C-alpha cells in the first residue's frame, strides 16, 4: 500500500510578497501569497472563509497568455485583476460570485492574476492601464516565474 499525502485544501501558498498598485488615488500595497506551482494555482483561495484586508493572492505565469479562472469552491467574493507582462492592469472582474463555475477570461494576454477582496478595486479606483509593481512583472523583471 502506498500512502499519498495531499496538501490541505485550505493551505496557504508558501511564498509571500508585496504588490503595489498605482492608481489615480495613489499607491496601494497588498501582502500577497504567491501561487507559482500548479498545485498552488489549482487551489488558489478555494475553501477560505476570509481574506485579511490589504491581502490577496497573485498567480504568476512564465509567459503571457489568455487566462481563465473560476470561483468553484471559493467562499469569498473577489476582484480579479489581470496583469500584462508590461506591468499594467489589463482587465478587472469585480465582485465575482462565490462557488460559480462560470469562466472568467482575461480578455487578452496576461502574465499574472491578482485576487483581492471584492470591492477593493473600486475602493482604490483601480482601472485598466494602472501600474502594478511586483518582482518578475513589468519594469521589475520579465516573466521570471
């Protein structure tokens, strides 16, 4: 008999970092979990019952691509921010519906997706074209993940 150990569904991504969004209202910093491995990306924020204010999760990819996400097994309504390789906001899907299996598309090539608490994008005035600072994205690097 072979035992297989699987990560807990509510486990957090191992790495953390800081994302800074620059909008018309100034700079806004968020402590984020970094989803890099396929398992971390598949799990995302599933099964979480809350997300601290000024926190989120960033999903990083090695090359730009059209992205698709969903909210299956996700209890928390989220804002999904799709980010270009140049470090700008491509598209925002605000206030996603918990548990929905509807597919949410990036609307173009993206290198990352940032998930924040629902309403956060509106609160800070985030819009397409705004700057995103994070290592490996835009001026901070190029697809280092």
